[in-house]
């Protein structure tokens, strides 16, 4: 029992000694910092506090790495020279991290200082997994799976979450889903330990057409027309072909429910060429090797009104963008050539009542009897009526379509106003008409008289010749 008593006593003393030694080491030993980073990234190792006019040293695995003297002169190990930067606050930047760096222990020391700081780099890996290769772009509907792995040391007190390309925190079940165009971009794996937050970035590429305009495209006979459709700049035709692209085409739908009209088709054979079908006077903005698939024409027309559908077809999915085109048009009744004093009716419209967020602005000719200010507090209506037009109403009329402070498009029409016929002009016209009629009658009488004389001469000739 005595041996047992001394054994227990010695054990207690040993435990107390170990605890005391641990306490001493924790207060006088090197303080340890854990950093997470990815291969290829850069990391900044920052020591607590600033140490001006002190010799500072950085070591890796016990070997000299970099130092700065009291005069501010710095030195870095030649093998690391292109990858290291020693800042004025003693922080060490390591660029283009390599796999071997994660097995290295870095140490910071101030000459004559009481403390040392130890830094360990632990690897953080973020990946995008799908049924294709890791670097292969996805199509909408493909399976998207994201994973984030962090090497741990000691107690696992890490917290990990993902941020999508819009910066929204994602739930774990949302990291295994079908890809959409919203998933394209940089995903961020956020790892938080007791002291710091670390991130790993993963770029997910989803093949899709650029978003169609939220509002319609507006044009008129006075303005050009562009129907936008394009691929994002990070997508190449080679990547699209590798995903099994089958066809690219444009279609036009004049009105809801009508049959689509095929405008252009893209031949997939090298070299890429557009095959025109029913072009409607439109052309492609760029050659097919570019990512811009937009249509254009120099001047719009009333027949441009409708829906234009840009389609990129694959085996199991079709990517489409629909662009609505509306045409602003000015019509004049009874026409564009009037006589002074006639009633004039002008209409500026899109072919249907204007939505509440759109408004019109009329710009009559400078000498017109109807000025912009005379339209009154009711604004600029769709229809304008001038009971009696004057010579000043002739010229160019312009109608502009606005949404808040943005001018969407404008339309123009040119009117020709002829003067009224005065009484004196009527007398002159009547007199000239009478004179012309009298001259015609005189010419007819002279012609008849001439014919009578010719007939008489022929009769006399026959009687005396016996013919």
C-alpha cells in the first residue's frame, strides 16, 4: 500500500509539473496562427503590432526567409524572391502558393523581443463537380455539385458555408442542384475559425445566352433598329460545340398566335456562316465567329413590330431569348399634302394604347400655330387636331416616346401646306381658261376652213382633167 501511495503521489506531482510547464510555455512560448488558403492564391501573414526600428525576421522550417533591419533595408531568400513581399508593417505576402508551402511552418521574430509568432498554412479546397469534367462548362439543367474541404488541426471548430455569385448564403441542400444561368460566376466557400475568416473561390461556368432586354426595343421609320442577342464573353464557340450544339437560328413572330418565320440559320460547319432565309431586310451585326448574334437594319419600318426569337439548340435543351420590338408611327389625315385652311389630324402611337409609364412629346415646326407650350397642362396627347392649318404648319413634325427621363425613340413626318386660291387668282385662272378655249375654237374653225378649201381644189382639178 505504501508503494501504491507513493506512486499516486508521484503521479500527482508529475501532472502538476506538466501543467505548470504547459502554463509556462503558453505564456513564454511562440503564439500560433492558422491560415487557410488555396494552391495558386496569395496569403498575407500578419504579425500582431508594429515594430519600428527593430530587426525583424521571418523563417520557414527554421531557415532564413526574409528580414528587415532598423534602416528599413529588406532581404528575401533568392529562391522565394519573386513570390515574397515584406511590407512596412512587417506583414509577409506569399504569392502563388504551392503545394509544398502547406507543409511549411513559418515563424516571425523580433530581435530582442519577448515573443515569437508561428504560422501554419492549411489547405482549403473548393470544387465544382458535375457528370462532365471539372472544368467543362454546364448547360442549364445539368447537375451542379459544390464541395469545400478544409484541412483541420486539433479540435474541429471550423464553420463552413457557401455564397452564390449574387452573394447570398446558401443552404447545404442547395449545393446539389440543377444548374441555371444564375449559378454562373464566382462561388465563395467561407471558412471561419476562432480568429479569422478564410475564403476559397470556385468559378462555375454555365452556357447561356445573355439576358434579353427587360423592356421592348423601340424604333420608327426615322430610327435604326437593333435586335440584341449575344453569348457571354467567357464562352467560346469551341466550348459550345463540345456540348453538342445542333443549331442556331432567328425567328420572327409578327403577332401572338401567328406562325414563326425563320430569318437566319447558322451553319455549324467550318467556317461558320449564316444562311439567310426570310431576312425582312435585316442583317447580322457581326460575322458568325464573334459572340454577338444581334440583328440590325439602318431604318425601321412598321412591319418590324413583333417578337424576335434567338435560339441556341442542344440535344436536350434549347436556350432562347425573345426580344419584343415596338414601332412608333406618325399618321396624318387627310394626308401629308394639304391646302391652307384644311383640318389636320395627327396621330402618334405604337399601334395600341400607351402604358401608364410611357408618355409622348410633340415638337411642331417652329412657325406652327400649335407650339409645345400650347398643348396645355394635359401633356402631349396621342392625337392632335388643328382645325385650320396654315403655311407655318408645313415642315417637319417630331414625336418622341419617353419613359421617365429616358427617350426611347422618335418618329418624324413632313407636311406640305399649299396656300388657298384667292378671288383674283380664280379670275386669272378663269380668264386663262376662257382664252385657251377660244384659241382652241379658233384653231378648230381654221382647220375646218382649210379642209373645205382643199376639197374644193381637188374637185376643180378632177373636172378639168377628166380624171
